[in-house]
C-alpha cells in the first residue's frame, strides 16, 4: 500500500487531459487513443483497488494525507465502503462514454476529450476526499467541465440549459461553503486547532440551532445536485440539451455526488437536525418519486423521459437515505450503482438512436427491433434493469431500499412502491412504441444495427447488470462494515463519543483533548 | 545601516523616471522600445534593492519611511503591476496612435508614489505618496489626447481625485488638531475629541474614493472605460492595493479597542455590503467588456474590504496578490482580443474566439473563472481566506452576502465565456496574434493564478511574514 494509488486514480485523467493539449487537433485517432489509455489506466488501478479492498475495515483505506495550505486544510484521500463503488462506476463508465463519442462528436474533439477527462478527475476526487476543503474544490472543479460539455456540444438551447445548471448548482454549493466556514470556526473554538478532516468534524457537538442551519445549507447543495423535488428543474433542461456522453456521466455519476454528500456529510455531521428533517426529506423524496414518474409518462422526447425517470429513481435513493438504517443505506448505495448503469445505458441507447435518426421524438420511431434486433435486445435489458426485474441489478437495490424504508416507516414504503409501477408504465410504453410494431417510416427502414464499436460500449454494461443482479453478495460484503459504522454515527451518537473517549484515554468532554487528534495522525 | 541602501529602491525609481523623460526629450526616433527597456530595467533594479531590505525592518527620516515587510511586499506588487502595464502598453500605444514616451515616465512615477504611500505609517507621508501617484495618473488616463473618452476620463479622474485629496487633507488637519500626531499606531490613544474622529472619518472617505468603494465609486467606471487599457489594468490593481493597505494600517490599531471598533467597523461592513451588491449587479447589466470588468473590479474591492473588517491582514494581502494577476490578466486578454486598433469591445465581438484561438480564449476563461471564485484557482482560495476570516471574526452576514453576490458574478463572468466558446461568430474575431509581450503577461498571469490556487505554500509564507508587520 505504498504507492499513492488513490492519487493516481484521481489524477491520471487530468494527466491525460494535459497530454491532449500537445496533440494536434487534426489527429482524431491519436487524441482518442490517448484519452482512452489514460481512462483505461485509471480503470485498471481502480479495479486493483476494489479487489484488494478489505471489506472488514470500516474506516478509509489507502489513506493519503499531507499538509497543504494550513487552516486545517490537508490533501487527504481515502476510500471506504461508501465511496469504493462510486469510484468504480466512474472509472468504468468514462472509457465507455469516450468510445461511444467516437461517432457522435464531430466538432472540436480535442476539447471534448479534454473536458471529459477533467470531469473524471473532479468526480473521483469528490468521492475520495476526506477533507472538507478538498471535497469542495473537487465538487466545484467537476462543475465546470460539465458546463463546457453541455454549452459547447449541446443542442439548440444549450446556453440556457448550461447556465441554469451552473447557477443552480452554485447557489447550493456557495451556501455550503459558508457552512464549511462555520464548521471550521466552530471546531477551532472548541478545540483551539483547525481541522477540516471529516472524521474530526464528526466528533464535533454543535448546538441544535447551529445544526439546523448547517443541515439546511449542506442539504440544499446536495438536494439541488441529486436533484430532489422541487430543486430538479435544471435536470430535464440539462439532459435534453447535453450531448450523449455528458448526459451519461451527468445521470450516472454527477447526480450521485448529491446523494453521496447526504451520506458522507449532511447526515453524520448534524445528527440532531437529521431527526428533525428526515421526515420532511422523505416527503420531498416521495413527491419526487411520483412526480418524476408521472412527468416521464407524458414526455414525447425519449431523452426527457429518461431524465424524468432519473428524478423518480433518485427520489427512491434519497428516501432510503432518509430512512437511515443498514438495509436502506446499503440499498441506497447499491441503487446508486444500478441507476448509474441502467440510466447510463438508457442514455447511450437514446444517443445511438439519435445518431441514426437525428430526432429523439418517441413518435418518430417504430419497428426499430426489425431493423436493429441486437440493439433492441440490449435496449430491453436496460429498460428491464431500470424497472427492477429480478435477476438484473435493479432488483437488488430496490428490494433493499424497500426493506429498509419499510422498517423505518411503512407508509413511506407503500407509497414508494409506486416507483416500480410507474417505471414499468413509462419505460415499457416507450420501448413498445419505439421498437415494436411495423417499421414506421423510411428513416427507420434505413437503420443499421450496432457496429462492433457500439457493441463494445453496451455489452460491458449488460454484463455488469447481470453480474450485480445474480451475485450481489460480493458487492454488499465490501460495504457492510463502513455502512454499519455510518448508521451508528447518526443513530447512536453518544455511544460513538464514549468509545472515542476511551480510545484516546483521559476522561474529558471534548475541548482541548480533541486538539491533539485533529492535527495528529489519523 | 546606511541611509543609502534604505533609500535605494525609491532612488532607483526616481532616477529611472528622469532618465526615461530625458531620453524621450532627446531621442528623436519614433521607436520607443528603448524607453520601455529602461523602464523595465528600472523596475527590476528597484525590486532587487527592495528585496535586499526584506526582513530587516529598515527605517529612514526618523521613522517616516518604514520598510517593514508589508511595505516591501506591496512594493513588489506595485513594481510588478507597473512592469505588466508597460509590457501590455508597448504595442498597444503604437496601434492606438498614442505612442508617447511620457507613458513610461509617468508609469514609473505612479509606481513611485504608490510605493511611498505604503512605506510609511505617517499619514502626511501617505498623502505625499498619494499625490505623486495621482498627478501622474491623471496624465496617464488622458494619454490618448485625441480621444474624447480618454480626455473625459482624465478630467473625471482629476476632479474626483482632487476631491478625495481635499477630503484627506482636511481630515489630516482636523486629526492633527485633535490628536497632535499623524502616526497611525498612535492615533487610538491620542484621539479624544470628536473633531479628531471627524478627521479620521474624512480620511477614510478620501481613501474610499481612491479604492472606488460604494458610494464613492460613481465616476470610476467611466474612468476605467475611458483610460487606455494598459493604464486601466494598472488602475484597477495598484492604487486599490495601496488604498487598502493604508486603510488597514489606519484601522488595525483600533481592532484591539472594543468600543470604537463597533462604530468604525460596522460602518465599513455596511460599505462592503453595498459595494459587493452594487458592483456585481451593475456589472450584470453591461454589454461592453471593459465596463463589465470595471464594475467587476469595484465588486472585488468589496470582497477585499471584508478582509479589512475582519482584521485579517494576510487574507487581504493574499487577495491583493491574486487580484494583481487577475486584473492585469483580464485587461491584458482584452488587449489581445481587441486586435490591432480596437479598444471598445462588445460581448458579441468575442464570439468564436474559443474556436479560433483556444489558447488566448482558454487563458481568459481561466482568469474569468478565477474572478468568479472557482477552485482550483487563486480566486477561490482568496475568497476562502477572506470569507472564513469573516466567519471567524463573527461577521457571518458579510460571508453570506459575499457568497451570494459571488453567485451573481458567476453569471456575468461566465457570460463572457459563453460568448467566447459557445456562440458562433458573424465575422471572424480580430485577435492580435503578434504581440509577444502581451502573451508573456498572460502566461505569467495564468501560471500565477494556478500556482496561487494549487500550491500557495511559498507565497503564503511570505505573506504571513509581511502581515506580521501590521
């Protein structure tokens, strides 16, 4: 564990982006190959990380920590059961997305690949940071590449969509920034030293009033990102205008940053506020589930439909987080993965259709399965995975979520089940109109089935879907310990404190003692 | 220490100024490059002399001239700003048909004034430096003699500058009458009468004019717009830094004094809020690039004022250092983007820059993003320091207003990026690709902005050392 594995995974894409700068823009193939090499290297390293990850350990592994700026700001990375699979999801999807972009991006390829790799670094950094400052830096750094991806390669209303996306996200995250300052200042007052180490901050006991405001500040930033109803309005705009590759990453990973933020920061940092706000959060999540589903039912554009389905599915994830017990939390994390795979694949499929037809209107298609049987088969798997068919990945996550939510509140669970019904209605309805029936028009008649490259994009995702659906145990085993620790971090706050006190000796209620820990080795 | 070395930085500047002015008079050539070379050499030499004084706390004239580390640090900033402005101006002056050698001499003189202004704690000497700077700055603003805007800019700057000068002089008179001293550290103990307090208030108002704080900002956008762009670049950075440092020298002694702190600091907090809100919202409505940046510089002054209110010298110095590169970089990019012969740029003129000229567009984008406060650039870290200092000092409201107005600023900064990268042009953008000096400046700014954002360690050490002398 001597090599800085996590730093390598995080910054290899960035290195790739820098290398790209020096390749002439005309050499399309060389640009792509270079980008792929760096993305693949990050993937391989992250696979090594996943295989060697010790599931019995609750704390972060492969921790890297070095002094950086002062004021408690450290360069501090680590991976645990919560972040492990989110990192993997990112490193798996980016090479596939790059491969998928070969034919869809024709203009300014160099810049496109540059921003894609930059985005990957930002996202991975968000999941691996254990210092609040570093987290915020990556959080914002992931925003700008997406801004350019939508703004340069987007559709007709791209400028409107991308500006809305940035302003919404910034509005939340800037308030979170003030929240970080308040935490920093509170910690300094309590202990006399600075620390933005997330594990130090967990130990900070804040007044209920302070927790309320801080939870709102952090919660807003994450709720906008997720997006939770009623903060979701930027999402359909962004998705509809974004190019396929950006859409995939937006839905599959960027939204997860919000849910991840709730799990890693908002809940464990402010347990008293959670007790007060969890029911409200759950209600918003439920509204999101139903509203997103209903909106998806009436969409004419396939991409908008998938976008609204994201609102619905992310609602379930957030509901599970609000329930906050072992099953629901693991369900939420698994479901994040599933949603990343299934929605990512749905967007890829929509992109393939769009490349052939230059339209995404459901009504423009029909009988696609006759011309593109292989595509239709894979598309169906993605649809079924998104609905949650047993045997595919979606089922495992949803059932865990429902179990967990049911244990917390039966009414929530019963309402939440509508997500499955609604998903079946809008996704199967769409699939039927697009793929079945007679060949609708000449355009569809001219469709060619998937090329080898396109197969190479979709098949790995399908394999993962089956693998996760059939053998979820491997997945869960590696996250059990961490999730259990986080559950107790919120539910049994006092106990944690007692334990912490015992390990550091000296029966002292906070105050000076923590100071040593703050700057000491963790 | 001998008096000679203490005076060396200033002496170098003054001698350089005289040399440049003489050379201009005797050099009949149209080629002004030798003047630029002499000026740059002067600035470098002065910088070396200043570097030799670092950490020694040298004084001269019975303490009237004080080279504490803060003064030296600021001197470096001014010298750098002057050098950047000269580099930006070399080709610009020729293209704008205003190739007057006076530009170089006046620029050196302006730098000299600012250096004097910050290298003292005596308010009379501050005023001396301020006037040296001001007189040369009026001429600089009006350098483009045949352009009405430039002349208007000079007149407005002159009027408002004299106004500010009058405020300060009158304030000094009252202060001296009431307190019997003009040494900033001695003032809190000496001020007993309300007359002296009024004097202090007047001095602060005079400085506020120079820094362009709301409500003393009225004509500044016109000045910034009308002055030749290299001069504007200098104006938004250097005098602001000097004004803030003097303000801090004036107010730091009060930070220990509980009662008076309330009044002065809540007054300044109000001004900071007004400046942030007005500067940002006014920038929102502009379509002219130079005016956007002009209002943006006013808004940035609001953020710097937060550092003063929070009593955080190192935060202020970091912000000023960072803004040196952002201000210079932004106006420098404007010069490059204007192409030969154009100065007033509308937003729409930038369409297509990102596609045709990805390097210059990219550098400008990084600078704009940094102005908006995105990590991992220096702009973010500067705001981080300042806002977190505000929260620690109990000014939560200031931090909140700060981040919310930053959100507003994101819109107008990114709007420029949108036009450069996401709009298709009606006509080819006219970018000046043959201006190595401007590109050099831009590359330095790009490097500095990233260095300050990612690895600020060394510069922060210097800044801490400098801040300790407040």
